[in-house]
C-alpha cells in the first residue's frame, strides 16, 4: 500500500499544526518530568529504608559486642555505623533537593500551561479562518437563542403596552330610584267629636 503523506496546503495549516503540536508536547513534557521526579523520590526512599534497617541491625551488633567485650566486633560495628549514617544523611539531602525541585517543577508547569493557553487561542483562531462556514454556523447557532429571547420580550412588552388597560368597573352611582328613602306613612289625626248644642 502506498503511504500518503500529509501535505501542508497553506501557511495557516502549518501554523495550526505547529500550535497543536507545541501544546501537546508541552503537556507531555510536564507530565513526564513530574513522573520521573516522583519515581526518583520513591527509589531514594526505598534505599533510605534499607540503610535504616541495616543501621538498626548494626547498632544491635555493637550492643552485643559491648556486652561480650569483643574489641574487633565493636570496632567493626562502629565503623559500619559511621558509614551507614553518612549514606543515610546523603540520601536525605538528595530527597530534600528532589522535593524542592518537584515543587518548583509543578509551579513552572502550571505557569507554562497557562501561557500556552495563548497558543491554544491561536490554534482556535486559525481553525475559524480555515473553516469560515463552520464557524458561521456555530456562531449563529450559539447567538440565535440569545438574540431571539430579548426580541420576543420587547415585542410582547410593546403589544402589551399598546393594549388598553382594562379598567376595573367602577361602583355604580346611586341613582334617585335606587336610593332607598324611607316611605312616609300617612299620619292619621284623631279628632275629638264635636259637641252638639241641645
């Protein structure tokens, strides 16, 4: 099968590929550097534990040599303890340096990736230039809901404003007929009977 090579058509394609490659390589390099440092710290810790165990055993031998009054065994144990302590101190210093380096590496990686966001924006800008139609479709699709919602709100507010406000029915005025006036009862006067003259 014939291998097809990817050809760069325009400088924009080249810029897109370079920016993409640069960001990916930077991320990979930061991750690998941290992983290697952590592995080195783990290795040093294992060595330190082994030396610590040897140091404990050698101190026990020294104690036994003192009890048995063995001069040669005592001298040998003392010499081994000095060497083990020296190795232990060196490992601790290396660990401390690696811890400091790892903390600095993490901070530098964070700053570098933050700065690389600018390169990512360049890649996105180049992508829009290379695919203008796709960019227009996505922009209109994203902007459409934002634009229509206020427009509908304005339209509805205008229509509501044009409609006359329904007045609440006022209380019916009291008419003369509707007014309840007390009915005057006819006053019946009681008249005394007239005297008849005989």
